[in-house]
C-alpha cells in the first residue's frame, strides 16, 4: 500500500478533541522520531498502522469534516 501523509494537530478544545476519537480508536500503533521545520511549525513525522479492517480514506474524510 502506498504511504499517505497527513498533517494535523489535536486541539485542546474538548469538542474538537472528541472529533479525533475515531482516529485514535482506529490506530493500532504509531511511531515517530523525525522532527523538521516547516515555516514556523515544528512537524513530527509519524508512521501509523491502522487496525485490521480500517479504511484510512474513511478516517481522513471524517477528519477533513472537523471544523477548524
């Protein structure tokens, strides 16, 4: 499966954080140790493995619906 990248930050607001619960529940494991600068942001590159039967496209669609 080709690697896909997504940049996100989990907000401190409880309402928005709740919108990420599906993503967190879908992850089997994640690993990241690479940091880099992108403009003024410090980015951490993380590899994520989703649980069996999870479609990453569905998770991404839900995340894109979260108001920012």
